[in-house]
């Protein structure tokens, strides 16, 4: 099993996928800026984009429609545009988990209210929903309506991405989305709710176990020997919505998403069954459940357990030592995984860059390619690896050459852009 490889493979894919409706005559062009690019723009450029893309309606709401994801909001214009761009990237990233070419039918939409009171009032008055009193967001399906509703709060992004994952499955599966088991829906949503749109799918999948709020509960169930039989859980028709059920659903999907060799294939077969009008576990035999359960429990022990210990007070120093040891492992897969996690969890590049730079000269072309991809994701922080990347850009392997060239472009462009911004600051201050 190569848990790091899912993350590497997914980010290597082009962030294509969904496409919004073409702009009508006289309307501004599509918003194509990625979230990681948008947050680094100077205020002047952000303000220019706000004027270009955010439309204010007569009722006071702000609308961004020239994006893949339609955002309707009672929030300030700049916040509305930021959320629209974030959700565009979220849907692009999510689409990379699915195999095959996925194209949108229609335009997903969210409406964000300025307060909890207005949000709840809308649910009661407009949608006649009275059972969401404790919810900060809601994905609502009735007839042709598929609305994502939320209100401004500190955890707004988490709620948007959780409910957005539900919305995504409904768009992807069509009518079959209504027959998708709750554990599959919630397992998918609880994995995606913590994704950081400045990192991309590779790093998000690799780091989702460490960041998830469900890992402690799963680990407690595992240590107390209270995990149910996986076959019983996956075939359970009723969904009580308990915290244990959410945690188990998270852990099952998490174990699949982090395993490229087998796990992603299983997950996509489940969705293929649903698209064909069958139950997701159609065709499974006893031996399939046994193999899946063994994989699931191994995942909890080897990934969830260490992540939970770190979060539970093992200490930052112990975490650093474990990851630093992984950087010296003889297996490239372990070194790559350790490099990704070390950078994600510490934001330090010192111990990581020598390992990645050395891997650019590895005998294995796959190792050279993935090392270049990781360095590209580090952006300007990987500046010291530019000479090695330049050499790798002349590699005899076409895929390595392409990955190194792409990495160089990211490192150099971002670095130069930041220099330009710094040069302009004094002049702007004098004004």
C-alpha cells in the first residue's frame, strides 16, 4: 500500500473537470483564477476583480455567476468573490477523486446569509424546513432544487465544503444520489470538509487524516475493541446520525481515498454501481468484505492511530522526530510521504528540500517525477532546488521532464510576483 501516492497522482492531474455555462454577450468572462493565486493578489487587483465579477441585486444580495460555482451572498462583495473562487477550486479538486470524465449538468449554487437568524428565517419561511435548528449549513433537495445554504460564522468554510461534498455527489450521481447510503454520503463529506484550497488535492488527501476531527473517536473505538464488523456497518439500512456513525463513515472513506493501489478503485466501483442503478456493494462476497475490513483496520492502526497520538498530546517534538526519521527511510514512498506531512504540519522546508532535491537524481523515474511535483507545490520555498529542477527539466524521461518544467514555472513565477509586490509597497505607502 502506498498512501502517499494517491495524493501525488491526484495533483498531477489537470484541474479541469467542471465547466460553467459560457458567458452571455456583454457579461464579463469566466472567473478562472485559482484560489491560491487569488489570496496572493494585491488589494488593487482584488478590488478590480470584485468590480468585474460581483453583481449587486436589488434585494441587496451579491452574486457571482461567471464562475463554475454560482455564489449568492449577503456578505461584502470581496468576501462573496473569495467564496465563489474557493468553491470553484473545491469542486475541481473533488472531481479528481473520481475516475473518468465528469462534466457538470447545470451550475451548482450556494446562498450565504449574513446571520444565523436570517438563515433560519429563510429555512422556515421559504423552504418550510423546521428541523435544522442546530445546523450552520444545509444542502437542501426538493424536486429540481439543490441548494446549499449557510450563514457567516467562523466555521463557514468547513460547513460549505461539507455540504458542498453532498451537493457534488448529487450532481455526479444524478437521480442515484437519492439512493446513496448515508454512510457513503457522510464519509465523503467528512473527509472533504477540512480541505485547504491553497494546497491542492495531493496534500489535502495526504493530510486529511491528521486534520480530521473524527480521528480520536475512531481511535477510541478501535482501542476499546468496539469497532463493528465492517460488513454489518456498510449494509446497515438505518442511519441514526450518531457521532460514532459519522466517525466510522469518515474512517472507511478515508482508508480508501489514501490508497491508490486498491482503495480508489473500490470507491469508484461503489459510485459506478450507483450510476448503474445498483446498491454500491452489489456483487460483493464474503472474502471481499474480509479483505476490505483487514485494510480498514490496518489503516486505523497505521495512520489514524499515529495522527491521533500527535493531536492528543504526544508533543510537537515527538512528531518532528518521527517525520524526520521518515525522511531518511530507504523507501522513496516513505520519504515522500514524510516530506509532504512535515511541510504541511510544520511549514518548514529545511529538512525537506535536500531529500526532494536528491530524489531528482533517483534511478526510479517515478521518484524523480513525484519529487519534482512536490517541489513545484512548495513554490518559492523551493528556490534552492532550482538548479536541480533545471537539470531534471532535461531528463530523458518525458514525464519527469514535464513535471520539472512545471515545477520551475511555479517556483519562478511566484517568487518574481512576490518581489514585484514588495517593490511596489514603498511607492504605495508614500502616496
